[in-house]
């Protein structure tokens, strides 16, 4: 009789509460603890997860840690998963961040960075998700586990510019110039938010006013498109872009 194969994963040593929960699942999954350079949970040589509790997601978005961590994950593993735990009313109501900004960041992560996002209610649900992914990856598909070290080929400035290339109409040259001026992707996002459209007396857009106004190559169309993506902003009608093109 064949012995049933149990998937084995690696959990970052700082994830103590998660390890406590996973230790109760010995019949279905096993794990080892390591201090990981990349990710919170390594499922296989191809798949790794970053776990963010709701409040941590918002604070890491505000202090720019989030995109740094996710870009490192994307550089290192072919399949990247963000497990978003407990993003609930309490988070929305007490963090002070605009709800549109939170959802804008999730949209950017999923369809611009191409990172899978799985929401869970709590850490117990997170453990179930990890278990099912590990079973699918290791038992059904037979992919071995392997943790990886941080890549050395890209410096911090290049990482930050690469993040910005996910914005609309933002190629490598524009992304580099934005990082040179504003230093971090978070500051660039704030600059876009704080740049306003200037209209003629007849209501037609004619330019911009704010942090981006003195930088060549960043007009009102750029601001409108990216405000809509990042913040769900409808104050500058998208149809005005269509009318001009």
C-alpha cells in the first residue's frame, strides 16, 4: 500500500502565530521554519506567498514597503501570491486611508504586476489556503520545494522605477525620471493624487497644476488616466480624453 504523500512547506521564522496553526495540521501538511529573504511562505520552487493582515497591508502601502516586497517576490518566483487577511470594515474605518486608494493598489497589484491576490477572513482561513495550494503544487503537480535568496542584479532605484512602469503611459524613461525627482513610488503616487487639472472658461482641460506641472512629458491626460486607475477618481471625466483622441 502506497504511503500518502504530505506536502512540506517553508514558513518564515517571524510568522509564529501561523506556525502554531499549521502545527495542528500534521496529518495533512508539514513545515519547517527559516528566516526567509523573500516571501512569508514558500510552497515550491515556483510558488511563494506574501501574507498581509489588513492593517499591515495599509501601513506597508503608506510607507512604501508593500511594492518593494512584492517586486522582490515577483523577481524571484514564477508564481506569486498575496494572501490578504482580514481586510474588513475596521481596517477601512480606522486607518485613515481612502478606500479608493486601497482598492486602486489592489487593482495595480493584480492586473499590472500580475500577482494573484487571495482574500481570507482570518489566519485560520489562511492556513487552509496554504494547505490547498501546497497539496495542488506538490502532490498533484509534483513540484519540489526550494527557497531562494534575494536577487543581486537590480538596485533599489531600478526596482522603484520598475514598479512605476506598471502605470499607464509610463515607460522606462518616464519611470526613471519620476524616481529621480520623487525618490519612491509612494511619493510618485502622492504627486499624481495632488496634481489637479486646469480648465478653460468653457470647461475644456488645458493643463495641470501641482507636483507634476513643471516636469516635461506629464500632461493632463496622464494625470486623468492614472488617477482613475490608482484612486478610482471620477472628478476628471474620462470621456474628455476620448473626446481629444
